C-alpha cells in the first residue's frame, strides 16, 4: 500500500546546525553560497558573549605572552603607548557655561582654578592618586592603556582613603581584568557574565573581583578563592568601579583583546623565525666536509655482510694512521691538508634562511601591521622603501587612529578620575560653585567637561607644516589653543611664558622679539 507523502515531510539535506542546506546556485549574494571551496565555510551565528567569553581567557593569555616575548608585537604596543599617552595626558577644563547659564569669563576663571587644584594632586610626587602609592597619574594612564591593548579592558576601583598629608581622600586602585570573574566558578547566566552583574536592561550594576589568581597560590596568605562584590556606583551617584572596553556588538559584556586578529599570525611568524634560525645554526656548524669514494653498499656485496663493520673499522683506522703520519705541507706557515687517496675536501654553502625569507616576512608583517592599525613602515621601523608622500599619508592615518584612541581610552578613564576629584573638591569647599548655578550632580557633565592634551603630533617637514599652520590661523580655521594642543602644550601657559621672556628681554636691553615672521621665505636649496 502506497502512502502519499506530503511535501513538507519529504527528506531534506541539512547543515551542521540542522537548518535546510541552501542550494549552491540560489541566493543573491555570492558570499552566502555553498559552492566549490566555500562548501564547508559555515561559521555559526552567535551572540557577542557566546562568541567571546568561552575564548577570552585563552586569547588574553596568548596576547600577554606575545606582548612579553615577541619583539615586533612588543614594539608595536610601545608605539601605540608613546603616540597615544606618552608621558601622560593633560586635562584642560572646558565647563559648559551655556548649559550652566553662565558666561565665558566665569568659565575661563573657573577652569584655571580647577586645573591648578587637579595638577596639585595628580602630579604629587608622593603618588596619592594611586591607592598602592606607586604610580603618578601619567603612569596610571599608561598602565590603563597597555591593559586595553593587551586584554581589551581597563579595570579600576575608586577607594576612599583619608591619609596623613594627603590633600584628598580619593585614590584609584588599578585592577587586573583577569580578576574579574564569576564567584566560586559559577556558570554564566542571563544576569551574570564573566564577573559582571547585569540588570534587566543588560546594564552593569556590580562586579565580582577575585582577590588573587590561581597563580598567586605560591604566595603564602594569598586569597585565591575569595571574591568581592563591588557596586558600580554609590546610592548618590559617585562612581566606584571603572570597567571600560570597546563594544563592537550589542549585548557585549567584556572586552576583546586588540591582538585577537594577529595572535595566530604572530605565533606562526615567530615559529618560522625560530626554525630558520635553528636551521642556519646547524648548517653553519659544518663549514667543510671530506668526501670519500668508499662505498658501503659495494663493500657489503664484495665482503660478507657480517664482516662489513670490521672492514669499515679497519679502513677508518688506516685513514687515521695516514693522517697521523702524513708530513705537514705548509705555505707561508699555513698547513695544506694532504688527503687520503680517493678523498676530496668540500666547503658547504649555507642555504638558510632561503632566498624567499625576506619576501615572506615582509608579506607577514603587512598583515601584522594592518591588524594593529599601524603603517607597515612604522611597525617594522624600516623606512627604506617609502617616499615622502607615502610616509606622510601613513603618518596622518596613524595619527587619526592615535587621536581617537586618546579620546576613547585615555580621555574616558582620565575623565572618570577627574569627576571624582572635582566632586570631592566641591564637597570640601576647595572648589567653589557659582551662586544660583546647578548642583554638581545636577550638571555633572557640564562641570567636568574638558579636552585632553596628549603627545605632540610627529612632523615630517616642520617648515612646511609650520607655514600651513600659519596660513590656517590667518584664515581663522585654526586657533592658537588647538595649535598648541597639537604640540602637546597648554596655550595659556605658552602665552604666559612668552610674556615672561618678552619682559626679560626688555629688561636686559635686547630688541623685542617680533610676534611672527610673516612673509619669510625659506632660501632655495640649489639642485645637486
């Protein structure tokens, strides 16, 4: 008896996820077809945390190892640090006076007062800003950014530590992101993701910090199996935990290391370098060999195989006696080897690394540089194959990236600390708010607004760039404040210094220095 089969019940070919296999020729996008070499290319579609959290521990461990032991990656991290943070970032207060209902004159006066207040604490040589009393503010920013580059995250906790001789009680404790984890090895859930406690809108409300890692069990008294829960902020809104990462997808709870895309290639290149070096060393250990016509296979055919080893040993003994008894033939004091009959002296030619080693390494470095957002010349520190235009274009592209990172990472972490200090300064009456102005918590963003001055922008041709800056200032598209910020300077301090120098020149009887050299033309260099 034949039973009719419905169309919906007909057998179908499914993929690894149980979904019906798409026909090779169907679909408007070639990237979605399953034909030829893309037949097995079917990565699963998962959430951000499902993709990241299971692999995060392994990736961070490998990233930290490469930052320690791989010269090129270690150097790349230092390039990022030097051009983004340098010796530290400087805060220039820019309160939003319009939102506060005040004028620009008040903003300028209040900014100077706040900057002096902050500088006195942040640059204190006793390192009061650091809870561990080891780091200045600039060094703290450097560690935070290095954490971001390797682990993809910045973790810190605000402590309240009233200490003798310290002008303020706010102190920052840097936290290794590896210590942010679920207590007692709990599995991730909808409200707990890798140590981050979430609310119904997936906003972080608290964090679980492990007091010590497993590796610290070697230290007596280390609390490796103790966790502490810290709320994100107090009931009145003061920040307690700073956890920052670059979110790439909605629903992402932890950060991804910046080296994720180059870990595999970095490991492969380092392995290739080691093999090439080992081969070259082994090859160089044998500079010359002596070739002989003595053939073991022929000897085995002519002599009993069991007596072959005896005959070979006897021949070797005869050769040894020959060399011992041979008279040395010398020419100008240099001995000329006199070989046994049937032997010849041959020099070996090293063939490691191979002729394609440099090209292979260069292609690999292009991928490594792109994965770390650096021009390949800056990454390899080799400028022999670039020209002025290419180097300038690469430098501008890199500087745009460094500027964005300064605002995203340094400015974000630094602004969090600044807001804590201004809050305490206002609470202790060391910073005065204007009358009839909103309270600090009512306009926190307006009071703590500012810009961050970082390392100076590199210059390829200082004369050309100075003339371009002068032209922009004449056009009104560039301010003196912005120009000084590009040089890593504060414009008000610069003007004050120029005024002091001017007065000193006049007191010393020197001709006052002109304000500018407009119209100056550089002398032409004769062609070579």
